[in-house]
């Protein structure tokens, strides 16, 4: 069947009018099938984990009956693994089709670029901006761009207004003064004694922070190291340098058994999962919490190397096999509904996260059709030329401003 599909794609795909239709059809089928498989896998695993957990909690059940249940769960897991392998084989076949789709898309994009090049109007000198300039602390960035399929199925939000490539890691350092110099004086000292061109360093930004220090951002770690040495040699009598370290990644472990806590989770993972070759000290347990479904999740902090080994894998904890994923949470204020501060630090007014009205969430009576995001509204106020949709709650997981905050979190994390 796959061979016939590939042959058909090669023959019909040469006709320009069919290329886009084929691309849309294959992507839709592949994405829907993968989403369905992920859903089925998650539901079956949750059901088996529930059986094992319920049996473990039961104190009145006979040992023979418990043993029979555990053996049955183990048999079901083995059958489930075989079915999963078959599904993965089908998924690989879909991947072959997607590879053909990608090459066709590249050809179409090349044709579009050639066509657009002849119609492009050079920008006015007054409308040009420095590359990468946004001018807003939590403004949506290119990393929040919606995928092709999502753009077809729903109205454009962030992707329709802000386009660009995914941002790389952020390499920053902070410059402070040994005397009582102002931020402007710090900048003057830097500019008078250090020439980025001479030391071949690319400066992405130079800005003043609220605490009176100056922050410099570059595109790579090597440039930061060169800058540190040059500032120390040429400005060491007046300035000090503080290097920003990328935070360690955090991983969430889903559906953790009750007997696993922050005290014993590291030892349990190392002992029961020898295939990862983990040692004591590779994992730091942070906290655990109970979800609305009364399941327990646990958050750990690991190094970048350990994360790469654990992510998208399964971890054995007691009788349960647990899923893991990246733990990403925005620092949100539940008073003004904005980001990057807590309620106890808030200086703003009470703002509803659903309709942006001057009331608390519990007092909101707005319907979903009248939702309004305060963060995206603020972004539109400061960016007249690149407006985003605001007809959603600021609690929406697809909110462009929320995705921008999470994007900055990723940039500052050592993945």
C-alpha cells in the first residue's frame, strides 16, 4: 500500500495544481493518526497504572489475588508493547511520505520566492528596524509560531502577526560599577575602551536594567568569554562583570506512586532504571503536587545531558511505569493577570484573566465569545504594525503572550 502511495505521489505530484493538495492531505492523515496513537497509548498506560496502584493500596486483598493481578498487568503490558511496535512501523511509513511532502514543499517555496522577488517593494528608510528588535519584555517571538496544520484548522493568532526563526540560547553578562557611576556612564566607559569590531564580537543588545546595571547579550558563548576578558583587562579599574548562567532543565514525572517522595525518588530512579547509567547527584528532587484527577506528579532538576537521556522515555518507579516531560511554567500574577512577577509583588490593578475587566476571576460572567487577553491587548498597544488576536483568555495554553514567556524560559535553560 505504501509503495503504491509513493508511486502515485511521484506521478501526480509533478502536476503543480496537485502538489499543495497532496501536501495538505498527507500532513492531515499523518498528524491525526499520530495524535490518535498517542491518545490510545496514554489511556491504556493510565488504566494499567490505575489497576497496579489500586491493587497496591488494597490491604484486604489476598496475596495470591494480588500476584494474579500483577501477572495479568505484566502480560497486558507485553501485548501492548507488541502493538506499539506495529504502530511504530506504520508511523515509519508515514514518515517516508512526509519526507516526500517536505521536498515538494521546498520546491513550491522556491517558486513562491522567485515570484515574490519580482513584486517586492523595498522598505522605506523610516520603516526599517534593527534585526530582532521587539521593544517589549514579554512580546511574542518567532518561537511561538503555529505549525502549518494548526494555521489551516484555526484562525491565525501569533503566527499571523510575528514571523521569524526560533531563537537560540541567550548568552548574557551584566556589568556593574565599582564606583557610583550611572548606567549611562557605564555604557560610555564600555564604548570608549572596547571596540567589538577589533575583538570580532557580535553584540545582540546593550540595555539598562531596572537595578541600574547594564546587560550585554551576544549570540554565542565564545563572544561572552572574549568580552569578559576584554572588560576585565581594559575596564577592570572601574567595572565588574557578572556572567549569567543558564538554569538547569526541570523534568516532570507523571502519575508517581504514593510511596515515592522527594526524599527517595533519586535512589529509586537510579536503582530501577540501570539502562540510563545514572549516579547519585544527577537528579535533584524539587517538589511534588496532586492534580485535579488526584494523581501525583513530581518535578526534578537535572543536567542537560541527563535530560537528553530521560526525555521522551519511560521511568520505572515501583510497580508503575511513568511518563516524563519538560516542566515549563510561566511566572504569572493572579492579580493583574500579567507575567514575570507574583501577586505579592504586584503594583497593578485587579484584572480578570478571562475578559480583562476590573474584577477577579470568580466574579467574571463573560462567555467565551467575549473573552479578551490583557497581555495580547498590551502587546497590540505597543506594536501597531504587528497586531495579534486578543479574543481568548490569558489562561489559554495557546495564548501568544504565554508562548512568548515560555520561549524566553527555554532560551535561558541549558537544554
